[in-house]
């Protein structure tokens, strides 16, 4: 994280209303815009195509990730759907195998029937990616890093080098780390996608998605699909996301610090079999994080010793909330096998390690002592 990024986000949307001098970006709650005269435009015509509040957010997203353009969508899945429209019937994509269940559903239930096939591999193993991209029908690589929920780390720079040599597009879902802790475009990726619902907005009060492109050509194509399909973010939700971005570095610093403390305590607990957290010394992705100066983030997954304990844990927590989302100021606990990854068949879940003993934590900004006491009480 740089001082410049902190300042950029803190002042996101400022100085955009010279008429009143409003410090907060106004919410332009309008569908259409008047024209000064025939053949003239203010630059805004219809809010599906562009809206001043959404534009302020999109320009902030692009600047934060060091990209050419940013695009705001009605959800993270809408953002991913737009990016995947860059591919055609008969194309294949190499895809992270233990990715978010909703993304898996999008690939399998929406894209596969239209002839776009996902090849699932462990993208934390570079050799597996290298073998998969050798298929001449592969046109892109979709990487989630860290993965949801097992927090595997991919070497984005090395994967981008492999893809570039073959003319493939690289898409990185950076939801868990955000541009504060990882900047995939600087590592060689072509597009970055986010569920902005999570850390970017950060308050569990908005559903949003985002795409940031690296080149003018990709920007032009994504802009076409964004306007043509129309799954855009409304002005109110754009304002909420813009507001959330202002405190992102502060929130994420607190969440990451607390997550490291909690992960270490869980690793020493007698009823915990395994902890998945990239910041732990024995995590296989730790080397990549340190080399690329990437943060470990605020997400933890862990396996308990007996699945029969799960209902009591979920019912017994007093500070954590039993809910499916992540990245907000409130700490949440999730049971991936029956919530976020229910669309995966049981055999695949078990093979990947998304079993009936696995729980996922999204660490918020509460007092870390309260969070630890809450977990110890139910464990």
C-alpha cells in the first residue's frame, strides 16, 4: 500500500461539484439528462450508459488499480459475466478449481451451455497451469487469489508470463485483497474483477461489482458490453461504494492485523485440525506474498476436529454473525459446504477440502480480544 493510494481513496469523488463546492460526491438520481441543443450533449445522456456518480466511482477504481478504465456493475457476478462475454463459442478458459461457488455456477450453468468451457486446475500450482494452457483451444485464464474459501495463493506474475507467451487473457478476481494489498495489473494481468459488495464497499449495505481493464482495447470492449447488457450499478449504490472506498486502507489494516492474531490462536487450539491463512509461516503461498509484497488479508478458514460441533458453533457465537458475505466491518462466520459452495457436488467439495468440518471467518474491525473470546467460548 502506498501513501498516494491512501490519499486517492480518502478524497474519492471530491471536487466534482464546482457549483456548490460539495465535498461529498452528489447522488445524481436521474435516468436521463437534458441536451443543451440539437446535436449537443453534456457528456451524459442516459444513466445506463453513464451517470456522474457512477463515473466518479469508476474513475476511482481505475486509479486505485493502476488501470485504464473502471466499470461498476450491479453485482460481482454481473461484473464477471461481462468480462466472460469477451470469449466466444468453442473457447476454453483455465479456471481456479476452488473458486467461489457462484462463479462456478456461472461457468457451469450459464457459459458451458453456450459452448464456453472451463478447465479447472489448482492455480496455486504453476506446473498445473502450464500444462492446462498448452491446450490450443484455451483463450484465457481466470484466477482467484487468494481462493474462496481455502485461501490458496497463485503466482499471478508467473501465470501472466505464461499467458502472454500464448496470447491469452488473464483475469484475476482480487475481491479478498483489493488494490490495497495486491495489484494484479502491475503483476501482468489484463483485467481485475471484484465483488465490490465485500471489502471495497465494506459495510454490508450494498451489492456491487467492478471491473478494471489494462488497455484501451479491453476498455472499449467491456464498455460496449456494460452498456449493451445494462447490469450497471445505480447512483445510490455507486455513492455507497465510493463512500466505502474512502476508509478501505484503514479498515483492511485493522482486519488483517486481527486476522493474523486470530489465525495464530486457532492454530494452537486443540479442537482445530487445520488453519488456512496466508499469513501463517507454514502456508505454502507465504513465499509468493513476501516476494511480491502482497498482504495476507482478513479472511481465515479452519477445520474443526468433529463436524458434529458445527451447529453449536454457528448457534453459539455472540460477536460473529452467521452469514454468507465477507469484507464488512462486522465479523462473519460461514459454513461453505452448505452456503457459498452448495452448487459444487459433494464429491468435488470433499476432494477440494471444502468438507463438513470447514468454517470460514471474515474478520471485521471489532476488538480482537472480543473476537477471540467468542471463538474460544464455542470451540
